């Protein structure tokens, strides 16, 4: 126990005792990695948990504890960790070479598979991450329209590049990051979700190259969107000559084999992909209308200049192998159904526990996701999740006031579950046993938070 403050004698002290090896690694990390981490979301006070091995729906901390995992590779592992077909495909490819420095057959098969599954994919270009695919989408939309403005939705995340990292986390009116030039920020209009009048006003000026959104809502539906609204955006974009971009980095091949666009029956012009498409390895893609994607080829007679696009690891064969093995399994829809069912059971259990304990809160989600809202009036949304779409996106995105999200993660870790704070994603590897452990962990975590003074009950 390092100090005698109230928090550190409680949850923090217990965490420090349970994860001593993680602490040692973090102290080493801080000397060489800024902030001691490699992704902002992995930061945790007093120190993050370090994981040595993952399998199925579980992972093991370097300190020993077995954890039920609801990070699922930041959403990239719909089939869980180490699905044998995926491991075998990568192993086979590893023996054949990791980088041919040339075109290869797998990239063709991979692109054919994406075009078969995704309704709006006529052509595909592979990149190495969702951020890259999003950057490419924006540049392509600007090249296609000759316009500069980007319209996006408050609370929607499209990677960390300069052109879309605005209005993602509250407070929405403050810059997300130093280093983004004000003149770049001025090119972005962030509009409230589920408000077609605001979208119409943003597009009516005629200077919007694209309107970009996560089609089930910001933060994989933590601020849910209504299907009618998305359909309205489709019409508006068409009417104003604006490119409609679906960011399906999370939803692609997770909510249905053909992504959110298949479920909603709405075709975007461009689709940003990553995560599941590369089967848990680094990778991403931009897919879309052939006439737009042709800008990557250059127009006949130089009518439209070619968009430059190199990238050392584009369509790297290991990611292609993992992606193909994953998509071959995903296309039946069976693993998606299983992951959805488990998430629904987690949500039901969390809501039961919240109600029994009288803790104001709600657990919501629609697919293989769950989002906890632990603010004082969240209970009023119970039983009527449709109203969530009109709730303040800043509150939905945050889920609860500090320090609840971070304290909650510590409390869940102490009880054998690792969640990205107040939300999580399931895989087809999660089953009854994980569900039971997660319910018990949630109940125990709420008791720990109550003891910390976060709730009264
Ligand atoms: C909706 C969405 N778009 C884009 C990205 C960025 O993808 P990447 O982390 O692969 O750069 C993410 C990452 O979580 C995401 O959730």
C-alpha cells in the first residue's frame, strides 16, 4: 500500500496486491514508452494490466489471474483468441513468406471475398489500419467532389488522423488533441446524431465532400442511431452530391456477414473497414463504388488525377490469411449469432443486477456489444432504450462521471473480468461459463464501488 488516502487503501491497494508483476513492467515501460502505454485506452491508474497469453474468450495476466476478456482485440476478434482455422492459416502463410514485395493470390481472394459479402463493395483497396482506411476515404471523397468539408456526427470515431478526430469524446467543442491545425479543424462540421434537420443544414451549403458515420451509432452504438435517420442521410447525401461514408471498422463482418449496410439495407458510397476483416491481425480496407475507387487508378486521358497510394504493408499476406480464414467462417452468420446471443445475455444479467441492487443504470446494446450507463438518471431509460438515441451523446459516450469508469475497470479486473471500462464486445468463443463468471464479477464490482462511495446501494 503506497499511501493512506481513502481510495488507495481500498480498490487501488487490492489491485496493487493482485497485480504486482504488472506494476514492475509498467515502471519499466514508463522509461521507454510515453505514458508507459502504446494505446491511450489501455492506460489505467495506478498501472495497466499486462497480459501474457490469450485463448478463446480468456486471457492470463503476467501476475497469474485468468480473465474473461471483453476487449476481444479492440473488436477485431469476433471468433475469439486463437481460433484454430485462423492460427493454421497464418502458420501456413508464415512458412511461405511474410512479404513477397509483389502482388499475391491471397490479396485477390481476400478482395473477392469482401466484394461478395459487403453489398456496397465493388472495389477494395487494402491498408494497414482503420485510421488509414478512414484517411483514404476522406481523401478520395475530396478528390471525387473537389470539395473540402467533412461532415461527421458527434461522438463518432473514425481513427486518430487530423481530418476526423473532432467531436469524438466530450467536451465536444474542445479540440481533441494539440497538433491538429485550426485550419484543418475548421474544415470539419460535427452534427448531433439523429437530427436530420442539422444534417440538411450542414449539407445544404454544398461544400461537403463527405458525410461520415458509424452506422449503428458512435462508439459501436453507445450513442445509438435510428435506421430512419441513416436512411435520411443516404437521401440527403445523394441530393447534395456528397459522398456517404460508412465507417464499418467495428460493425463490418460483426453485426452481419455484410456489415451494418446489409442489416439496414442502406448502401453507402464508401465503406471503411478494419478489425474483423483482417482476422485479428493488423489490416484495414476501403471498399466502395467502382467509379469512386477508380480515382486510385487515375482517369482515362488524365481527366481525373490519380490518387497516390503506397503502403509497405498493404494487403500483407499474414493479415490476408487471417482475414480470409475469418471471413470464410463469418459468412455463415453462425458465429455472429452466437456472439450476439452472449452479449444479449450479458446485458440482461447486468440489468437484472442493477435493478436488484437499486443502482441507477442501464446496460444497452444491439449486437455483440454492451454499454453501461451509470449516471444518476440512466435508470429512467430502462425498458425504453429507443429513447437513448435522443439522449445527450456526450453523456452516453462517457457512460458515467469520473472516476467511475476507471474504478469500475479495476473492480472488474479484481473479479476476473477485463472490460474496456464501461463497455465490452463478445465473441463466438464466449459461453455459459464466461457469462456466469461475468455476472458474479459485476455484482462484486458494484459492491466494491459502493464501498468506494461511487453508489449508495
Ligand atoms: C469506428 C472506428 N473507426 C476507426 C477506428 C480506427 O481503427 P484503427 O485503430 O485500426 O486505426 C476505430 C478503432 O477502434 C473504430 O472503432
